[in-house]
C-alpha cells in the first residue's frame, strides 16, 4: 500500500519529524559496563541512528511481568547526548517522565547517549527490577534499566547490538545468544529489543551451572554471595530436572530455544520472581538452597516462573500485549496470567518432588485459610484486584487484609483447583486441567512467539475440554464477595480445611522466612518477631479490641513480649475465662487492650472427607 503526502504529514505532526526519517527500523548499539557493579553503578553508552529534528527517546516504563509503570527512571543518572563531538540539548516530557526529547542538528546521522544506572540498596521486593540487584560478589543485569529506545517503532522491529563488560574474574549466565567473549567483554548476537529486555544476565564470582535437560537445553544457573550457598547435593538438585520433564508432560510442547533458571541467592538483593520467555529472574536469601526449611518456603517459586514461559509469555492476554514499553498495559486478565500460573506452579512443585504430597496439602491449607480470613473480600471483588494491580503491587503489608493486595494469585489458585475438579467430575475422570493446558498452551515445539487471548478464548477452550457454564462460573467468581474463600475445589477433591493448635511444617517455614508470627486464624493478628503489628483482620478479636497495624506489642499478660511468651499466652486462652491482655505502644502512647478470646492457637490443615474419593492425590501425582 502506498502512502499519500497528506498521510505522511499527519505522521510527522503526531510523532515528530525525526521518527520517519528512516525507511527501516534502526540498529542501536548498546555497550554496558558492569565492572563497577559492587559499587551498584552501571555505565552504558548507546549509538542511535537519527536525523535533523527532535529525536524522541523512551526509557522503558511498562516492564512485562511487572504489570505496572515500574521502569526505574528515578535511578537514571549522568545522562548526556552528543553528536560529532558536540553536546546536544534535551528535555524531559512534562506529561511522561520516561520520555526524552533530544534536539538533533542538521547533518547528524548518529546520536551518542551515555547514562548511568544506580542500583538501589533497599531490598524492597515490590520494586522488581527497580530493586536492589548488586552486591560485592554478584549482580543481575536487567537490560531495561540501562537503555533507551527511539519512538516510532515496535520493540519487535528495533534491533540491538549489545555488549557487556563484567567485573574481573566474574562468570555469567543468560538466555541471550552470545556472539563472542574476549576476557571480561561479552558480545551478544543481534537481537530485537523485545528479546534483549526479555533476557537478563546474572554474573558473579560464585556461579554454578547445573544442566537439567537437553533438546532443548535447560539449565539451573546459581549465583550467590558465597561458595557455600551453592554447594548443594545432587539430591537437592534432582527435582529441578524432574520439573522440566513434568512441565513438558503438562503442556505437551515447549516454546523456547533453551531455558535458563537464573537463581540469585543473596540477602542483599530484592527478593522476587520475574518471568521471561527463555529464562526467569528469581531471587531469594543466601541460605535458601542449603537450608531445608527456607528451601521449603520458596518451593514453588521456580515452578511458577517456569510455567510463565507457557502462560504469560507464549499465551498472553491481548490487553497485556503492547507494541513497546511506553504504551500502558491492562491487567484485567491477571486471574489467568498469574492465577492459573499459581495453581500450575504449585501443582508442579508436588509433581516434581520439590514438595511432598503432605507439604503441598499444608501449603494449600495455608492459602485457603489466608483467603478465608481476607476481610477485604467483603467490599473488593477478585476482578478489582486484577484491575488495580498496577497500584496494588506497591501497597504496603499494613491493612492488607482489609485493603486486599494482588491476591488474585492465591484466590485463583483455589478457583483453578475448582475448575480442575469440575473438569474431572464432568468427564467422569477422563479429562483434567492437563488437557486444557495441552489445548491452550501446547501446539508445536519451537522458538518464542506470542499468541494472545481474551476472556472468550479462555471460556471457549474450557468448553472444548468439558461442557459446563464456564462463562457463568468465571463471571460469578470474579464478581462475588463471599462470604468466605472459594473452598469448593478443595472439598470436591476430597478434603476440607480444619484448624488445630499445631502449626504445620509449611507454616513454620513461612513464619521463619518472613520473620513473622501468624495469629490471623485465632485473634486476627499478624506481627513481627519484635512485636511490631503488621496487620489485623477486621471483625476478629484484636481489631474489635482496637488494635491496628503499626502498633507494637510490648507485653503480654503483664510479661515482657517475646515470641514464646506471646504464643504461650494465646495457647492458654483455651483454658481460661480471663481475657488476653496486650500492652501496646502506639505513636509513643501505651495502652492495655483486653481481647475476649478463648480459642487457643489455630492453624489450618487439610483433612480427608471420607465420603468422597481422594481426587487431590491424583491431581498432584507425577505424570
């Protein structure tokens, strides 16, 4: 199709004269110097083709998988633009701080940009790739933090020639194809901007590569702050090999050239998991692989991010599939993107042996109990937690129960279990969620690609597996307000949630990993080990008595607060008519609160329903 002069004039008016000066997408050269990573500063230079006029450049804003405008532009420093040895004037867009306008004089064909990225020191997990990423011994480079890209082209159209300088003696791992390495300089093959940003690099003094599978190649890349942190036995590593096999059986096909589990072990980086098509960026504490209890607390992290290669990267909601990193994403289908992934990741943790069947059931009970005590379900429905995800990802833990956070992860774990049991019941055990995954996420083996979907596509695929009113089911699940959590899937599977005074192995691991005491199910109180109150559950004894987040427990029944003293006192409430007394500090004032509670400690467990077959054990059985 040919374009008229008037159409071109419209493009110039909308996008600026520089954008369409080139008939082909530009090749951008990017050189990153990470040799000062221990100082938490990264230097980058770019060569960007340009012509006379205003060159519009974007710093990546909407980062895939982070579901919000999270690009860390606040940590961009030392920004300069030059051409032919002369510095060029530039200004930030007043309506969008991620957009920069550079004035390019006549006769210029290439603009040089230099910038520094300042990696934060705070380990706030809600920051994702904007969080702490470097220590004295290791770092993880997210390419979106160290580059700019020209407006007017999609991320798939733009090509980058990237290189990376490593600190002396450090090793590295990445899914990004490598062209050459000379000393500490790594040259990567030409890649689209999409592929580049989707391919982070881990590097460090202590790095261990564990082969997991071939055809396609898959490996576990461990980087840590010490050699001891990655000195784990083959018995610990074997389930990750099983994970690759079980995932292939679950989905029926793989959509990557190879896959790298990039696993960072440090107490000084932000802790989270972020999906990529051919890798994942998962970060936990330094001792999490060598300590069985800590390892259990994050047993589903790598399975979750791995599942995203199929559900989130290959199959992706149409509203989350944008042409670049400047266009806003819409998060209304995160109940599939993240919710289904949460269910499948937990399922694979059991099928692979990362959790025992009992540990899987204990985790399911913990999730069910948490959602059953999520008071905010009374006013905020599940759909709104997805719609508000760009804001809720950055909400504090205080008031989480009443505000709700991004708990479409946990609530939809329960909902997709319910779906799995409906499929099994409707087909008399002949089909399951595995058949849906084969249909929806399977297809042919091959390199990365994106196939978008809508609400209707999900409903139609479920209909092909089992005849049921799936539209009505999901409409009700997304808009209801309880009461209580959606526990029908657990009950359909032959189990129910009950409470007693003994914490499960999973609950103990969760409390230790978070440094918290979970009394949500008894007095409705979540507090840190120093007595600081993280949250209260509206309608339960602590909140009714007047206690709120941000306060601090100083004494329990007139004795100085310790974890043991607190738990002993809660336990003793089952045997006394006297109220539980908490001396609480609140903004420099002290007050004793009396809690009318006499139920003792309460922790959730799954108990068999003898009148129903044990469907759950079959669901998590290895294939």
